[in-house]
């Protein structure tokens, strides 16, 4: 979500391009919230010049503009992942489009495996920091010539996840009566599409990682580079498989199912955070 002044790129009025009447918050969000918007206008990704298209089951593949409890918002239904085969800068490109329409905040959401033993399936982990494993191998969305229109060559990302919004989200969770399922921790992004081995998870535990996924960090780095304020959370969709004798292996069906089971509470949670941002 982002509070935005009316955005416009020098010489290119995106409002005409997107027929945007008034832009305020934005959310990179799963389908259900975008479906619930009033006064919706949808732009399939393949109708937006140079946009990648979603290839992952459960990701619709369109930009949705509309009203969330009266607040004009922009949602992504489906995001792009490194494992789909896109360059990482292409996976983060939608964040630059949002910046170009004048966005100053981002709410990013994802599904993730719970590595922290205290976590339960269905928990919401507010992300306080990330370990960008992809970046350790140089897979960074800012690699290559720097585009000065957005930010500096060497951006700081030490406070990528806004502390005030994290505290507000914690309070909102308690007010909603879901404080018992709200966590705060460190998220990591792996390349995927294979899930992690037991040994990899043991290593990540030593590194203090709480939840494991395959997205988000590259979007947050680009949002930070562009000077956007970021809030992000993970829905814990499964417990990471940390031993060799566990019955159930991690699987995409479980991820989708847990997302469906929690969509109402997530919609309410994000709506309350939007209200907080726009008050
Ligand atoms: C979206 C998602 C869900 C899980 N679960 C897991 O154990 N490991 C992952 N990397 N991911 N990613």
C-alpha cells in the first residue's frame, strides 16, 4: 500500500496509460483482497508493455486498481519469482512501475515456511528484517548500471522494514484479537523452486532465520532504493521440514490451502493497516 502524491513520469502521464483517477495506497497482495476492491479496474500483466506474466498456479496475473474501504489502492494479483526464469530485476520491475505512478509506501505479503519452532501454520510473521540469500550470489535486482531516477548506486537497506508500521501492525493485530497468531521475525528468500534440504534449514536456523520463502526481498530492495516506506509480512503456510523422518514433505497445495483458509483475516489485517497509513 502506498500513500502517493499524484504520480507522473517526466513526459509520460501514466494516469492516461492506466486510466488512474486517483492513486493512493498500493498492496502487493494475494487475489482475495484485490477481488474485494470496489470500483475495480484491472490490467492483465500481458496488457502492460514489457511486463512479465505470472506462471505460478494461484497467481492471477493482473494489476488491480480500486477502493479498499473507500481508500484508492493498487494491488498486484500474482508476483514474479526468480524460479520462473525471469531476471531478478524483471521480478522487481512492478515496484518501479508503482514508484513511477508516485508511490511512497509498499505493503508486501507472502507465504513462507515456518522455521522458528514457536511458529504455527496460520501465523502472520511481521518481517523485521531479511537475509537475501539470492543476493549472496550476486542475484540482486539493482545489479548493473544504476538508474539515478530511482536512487543511489549503493543504497542502505539496514532499516528496510519500517519500525513504526511494524509496531502499529502489532497493535492492530492485538486489537483484532489475533495477537496470538502475530509473530515478528527474519525472512529469507531462496531461489527455489525446490524446497530446502534438512541441512540447509539447519544452517538457516543457525543464521537466526524465522521464515523461509522464495520472494519479497528483491521487491523490498528496489522499494528501499526508490525511497519507499516498506511494511511486509509472511503467512506461515507450513512448518519447515527440519528432520529426515517427517511424514509430510513441503508442497505447493498446502501453501495455497493455508492461504485460502486465512484470506479473510489477512484482508481485515491489511485493511486496518491501510486505514492506519491513510489516517
Ligand atoms: C511460499 C513458500 C512456502 C514454503 N515453505 C517452505 O518450507 N519453504 C519454502 N521455501 N517455502 N516457500
